[in-house]
C-alpha cells in the first residue's frame, strides 16, 4: 500500500509498507488535478510454455496430478491453459475493478506447483462451496488458494465442483470480461486479486 502525502507544492512523500517495515521516498509533486498512478498488476498472461513450467517445477507424481487438474479446468472453463506470470497456469480471464478505480485482468481459475504442495485458485465463500470443502478431503484453504499435497487425498469430483462453482461466481459478479462491475464488493475484489498476485 502506498500513501501519497504532499510535503509542499513541489515535493511529495511516498510511504509504503515493505516486508522490513516502512519505506519512504521523496518524488516531485503531481499537479493538483492529477491522480497518483495506480500500481500495475504484476501477474499477466505470458507466452511462456505451460509444459516447460510443469517440467521445471513438478515431481513425476505432481505432474500426473497437474494433468488431471488441467483436464478439470479445461472442462469447466472451455479454455486452453496459459501461463499467468512465471508460476500460475490459468484458464480464461475476467476484468476486476476496485472501488478506488484500480482494475486489472485475472484468470477465472488456475493452479500452481508450490514446493511439495499444489494450489488451485478458487473462491469458496457461499454456503454450497463451504459444504463442498467439508467433503473434499485433506486440504487447507487460504483466501483464494486451495492447498493440498496430492489428488489422491481429495475427492476429485468435489474438487471439480468447487472449481465450477468458483468460475460461475466470478462470471456472475463480473458478467462481461471487458466491462467491470463497479458494484462489486471490495472484499471479493481483494480476494480475487490475491489469487493472481502470488
């Protein structure tokens, strides 16, 4: 988070949190009628190879699980996989917008290899999704990240239903990829943005 504080008419102080504390930067002031720039979304679709990513990150067992997840995501989204940033295999896309006006694109769903775990990016906030999580098997759920060690620990039909429910909810809240829904609540926007900012 960056806070733009004018020091005087010619200078502004930028205050931002870092892993080590607070960073201060002095830069030229903006004209009174100009807004500070929005941070650019770091995770975007790339031309990188999905197969090369998986070959470099996944163990043989993880690779088999990744292929099964890819089949699920393709069935649900009807989209081909694309690399989003250096480490997310994403499917489809939508445009989100914060109340602040910041907007960007994110994948509808996706997954990544994170060390010994696999992560599927989805939201599971409504009662039906929460009920499915209870039936899924051994996992842990972050804000928009479903972590597990192997598919054998999960009910794969339940996982596919969770992915489908998440994609449907994103499409409901963002009905058109190019037209952001300004009435979206801020909490969901942060959740979905976190999904692609890992």
